[in-house]
């Protein structure tokens, strides 16, 4: 039987806190979502000033990165490069930069999705949260 690491509540709290701190330091009003490897919600923080829609977009980005096992921005690139048929891919809606998978010991165990500022800044916040887990 295969085994793999899984995210605990304390792992989620550490990542949310680090991502939130980074966003606040930069005065970026965002929503940060963390999901497990199946794209199921484990934690969410919507900072003051973040647009209500950012909560849905952050979750969608995280879900896409988790089940797709790659950064959500890679799907955006495929579409922007002309493969528009990929828009019909089932079960994924957050095909925008800002969703980053969490990989531990070569295993995909979840993802962080962020929405509210420029997409590259969303991804930066997500990576900051993930980096805190690995310390």
C-alpha cells in the first residue's frame, strides 16, 4: 500500500499565517485558500478590502492546482497560446495564475490559491505560504 504525507490543521494554519503576513506587508487585499490533494477546502482567509469574488476565484485556483498537479497559471498559458478547447476541460475553473501545488517528498498533497491582486503577486503570496510549511 502506498503512503504519503497529508496536511494537518496546524500545517494549514502555518501556511495561511505566512501568506497573510506577506499580503499585509505589501498592502495586498486578497483571499487565500488552501485545499487538499482532491481540491477540498481546508482553510480560507479573506483579508479586509478583498473583493467578494476573490473568495471564489482563490478556491478555484487552488482546486485547479491541486487536481491538475501543476500551477494554475500553466493552464492559462496553454489557453493563451491558442488551445482554447482546453476551456472545456471538466472539473477545473480556476485556470488563472495564482494557484500553486504543495509538494512534499515528491507527493502532491494540496494547493494554495490566492486572488485579489496581479496574478504574479497572487502566486508570490501562495509560494510564501508553502515555503513556511517547509521550514
